[in-house]
C-alpha cells in the first residue's frame, strides 16, 4: 500500500493486553452501586493495570493546545529495510512547540471547544509540526502487549509531521476517514498484537455505522 494511518494518543500505554480485557474493564466501570466492587474484582484479576494507572493519569493532563502535547502509538510495527533486515518500533510524535498544560482550575474556565479554536488560530500563523520519532524495541520489549512499557532507550527521529490546515475534502464519496492503524504502507508490517488486529474490525464497523460505507476489500485483514 501507499497510504497509512498513524494512530496515536496522549497515553503511552493501553489499559489492557487483550480486547476481552478491555471489554471487561468497560463493563466494570459502568455506573452503579456495585461499581466499586466490580472495579476491585477487576484489579484483582488484572493487577498490571494498577502499575499502569500513573501513566494513564498522566495522559489525562489538559494541554494548552493540541500542538503542545506528545502523542504515542500503542502498538509495535515491524519496519523492513530494502535489504530485508527488520526491527520492531513504536511511534512517538513530539511537538516542535514547547509542551504546555493547563491547571484544572484554568481548564475549567475554558470553553468546551477551546482546543479546536486554539488550533485554528495557531494554524493561521503557520504550520504545526511534530518530530516523528520511533522507539526501537529491545530484546525484552513485548511486540504483542500494548499495556507493557518498553525498556529500550534507542530512539530515532525519522521525519517531521506538518499540519498546514483543516482537512475539508474527506468524508465525501468513498474517501472516508478510518484511523485504522492496520492500514500500512509497503515496508511496514503490523505485529501480532491482538488489540491492534481488533481495532481494524471495530473501526470498520464504526465507519459503516457513521457513513454507511462498507470498507470491504479495502479493510486490512484482522
């Protein structure tokens, strides 16, 4: 392929190593009188989540701008060189602008769409840029568990992502925004991460519900 979706978020880790574990967490979080009991039971059967909570909490900091926070890919991808050599990597987008976050009190005073409004105003002054970095996996780093942190400190900057304006031409005809991390270019292969493979099914279903478009053969094989 020649088109890819680089799917990133503010959290460095996912909350579960499997799709079923994530669904179980959502069920446990349902509001109700028994929510604390359900959550306690979930933590007992999924103890790793306790260790990931500080990472997840850190991801909930409120940025002053979409352009002043880091974004991270949850999954490992196998990058294959022309000579056939390959390494597994995880993606990280680092803002060219200084990282900047709001206090809870400052954020409370902002309008609901302040991040969108701020980005629109920022783009009027020029592009928003991010360094496109990859973390190269080490021998002990899991390529199939998005809830496990990587220990490798080997980082390479492979390019720059530049946002020049709002996208207004998508979502017409069959050109639908999917955000499917399984859609990769030549030289990039998905890992066997079960959450990664589940996402292509979930997002294809979402696209059909939202737009009525069936991705069909265009959807990567899960």
